[in-house]
C-alpha cells in the first residue's frame, strides 16, 4: 500500500498517510497534530525498490 505525504492547511504539520491507490483521489486524511480535515496532498518522488542487486 503506497504512503502519501500530506500537509495540514491549518497548522502546517507534514505527515504521511498509507492508503490504497484507488482511495487516493478521494482520500482526505485528518491531521494527527490538530485534527483538522483540511489537508493537502504534497507531490513526492517515486522510488522503485527491488530485492535484486544491480
């Protein structure tokens, strides 16, 4: 399950939230610091990890 980064528009707290890919477009996680529902998704880099060594 991917983890997305969010920022609270009320207090500025940055936090991560794990959600299924199909839930992401409609997800509105609550800020863990202040409880606000006004959170904004932050763009993050994509990193692919494999168990193979290159």
